[in-house]
């Protein structure tokens, strides 16, 4: 929903906006100097490891029961943790993987089945790589879908940060990874004949020094990334987007203090929303307009409440989606870098506490990362393939209806293996997809993604 603005403190002056049309958007400049001081509603159990351990969260939204959603959190000295909305630990996977940043892809057609996947850059001993896990919505368990050795990036060197992107232009699914040197690599994702996730490098670019956090805006086709000592950059998220970015927020301006760490996106309807950035040097979070020139809006300076203030935050995550009775207006998750004897924690903030009367609350718009695709695919070089053989429901049509497809290879919807596998996969097979209409988490019409 949209919450009308009533009173804002702007640069020390009170502006009474109660007579304004609540449906009319308020310019970003009218919010300059806005400060939010939410207290945490709850926190997760501790990492159980003394010192620096937890790093980055991601919020997985359950497809049918949002109250059963999970917060995934990386433990740099262990594995990928899963927490429920009460902060209880419900599982740990790959305890030797040492993941750093985690992000999600919804509806990836893994082995021809729509699958939600978590991906993370892992810095495990003697085997730096990317690992991925599929999420079972029935059991809320994760199981690895990458090869035993993982997916190698940067020629086998360790990665640092990562984020995902699903293009609304091409339908391709991507992973961005970065290196402490400032390098970025973009991979298009597919799967192999044995149903494992695969990746093909399609683009490289760089910033001048160490980056980490990043997030993609799928509606706008934009990638936001943090260069720790410099600020926040905006690049194209498309593989043909070039190597030039725009610095939208500089360290030292509007209270942004290095290190620039986590970056997340609050998505509203019609392109509205916010880019939120962890300003680690002063334990706050800076808010920038998602639209236009990404103007500065204000600061989240969390109150201590009964659970204490956060400090030295690395990763952050936000969703606008209702998550049951506990978080009916969305959730903001923050890594708390405070080092205690029993380890670090993630803190949960209700979005309405963050928004107050000054920020957008829009639970009706699609959350980032939700449009899904089957029936469009890519060969082993990442080239888009014909998809005329697929009806808008996702069903594979009989041979005479295959239209422009020139061979069986042209119908492979993802990176596949040998011809025998392709034949088994496609002859007379119906792809498992959701009905035409709105997906539970995306509000994106299926028909759009099948070229109709």
C-alpha cells in the first residue's frame, strides 16, 4: 500500500504536507535529510563463532505461504545458514564453503523444473568458487546444485561479492561476481546434462578499487554496486552494457562514510522505490531514489531498542512483500557486526518502522527478482536460441508446429549436454510450468515470456 506523507523534517524545517494529494508522488528532494530510527523487532540466533562470521543476508519468499519465508545468511567461517521469521535457525548447508555474499534467483528452469536458487561466492580453503543451492518450498531445505568443485571464477582466484540478475529484455539469468582488485565478471547461467548449474562468462568490467555489495534492478536493467572507499556506482545490467558506469553517491557526501558495504533495493510500483546502502563507517544506511538520477533521500539510523544497536554492518536485504502477521508490510534485514562471545547476528526491522510517515510502503508491487521464464534458452556459448516450439503455457508443441526451429539443438532451453540427453528431454515432453496468468510472487504474465 501507499502511505500518505503528513509531516517531514527537512533541513531543520517542518513542512506540513497533510493537504497534499496522497496519490501524487513527492519529489525526492522533498525528503532530503529524512532520518528513520527504527528499533529491531527481533534478531537471529548467534553464529556460534567468535569474531567476524556472519556477512550477508537474502530474503527468500515462500511461493504459497509468505509466513514460512526464510532469511538466508552467509557465515564466512562456516556455511549458508537459514533462519525463519522468528530468527530461529532451521538449517545450515555446505559448512565448509565459507560463503561471503548470497543472492537469489526465482523460477530458474533447472532441469526443466522451475526452481528457486540461492547463489554465493565461496572462499573455501584451497577451492574458491561459486556454489548454488535449490530451495524446496515444501521442506524449506536447501541442497547443492553446483558440481563438487563449484563454479570457477576469475581464473580460479577467490571472488568477493556477488548478486544475481534476470533480464526482462532477453530472459537470461545472470550472476555478477567481483574481485578485491575491482574486477567484475558477468556470467549467463544454464544447466548441464546431469542437472547441475553451469555458467558462461559474457562480460567483464571494473572499478578502481575494492568493491563488494551489489544489487540488480530487473525492471530498469540497472546494476548498483558499492566501491568501498569511493561510493555507489550504477551500470547497465545487460551483457552488452559496456564498461562505463556512473557514480551516483560519493563517500563524504550526505553522510556516506566508508566502507560502503551492502546494497539492496526496495521496489515499488511504476519504478518507484529506493536503493539502500550500508554506510559502515558510521553504522547507518543511506537511502537513494530508485528512479531518475538516484537523488539522496535520507538515512536509516537504527535505534537500540531492547536488542541493541547494530554496528559495522556488512550485508543488508529488504523486501516489500507481506510476510505474514509478523511483517505484513515488508522486512529489512541487517547484518550486525557487533562481536560477542557467542558470535554475530542478523537483525530484523519491520519496513513500516523504517518507513514511518516519510517513505513508501508498497506491498502490491513485485519484489525484485520474480519474473520467471521457460521456453527461451541459450546454447553453450550463451547465445539465445529459437523458442517457437513452445506454446505460451510452456508446453512443447508437436514436430509440425516447431516453426523456425531448424534442429533439435535449436530447442534446447538451457545449456545442455549431449544429443541423446537433448532428445530425451524434448521428444513429446511437456515442461512443468505455472498456469498462464500471474505468478504468486511476480505479477508478471506468463505469456509475455514466451514470445507471444
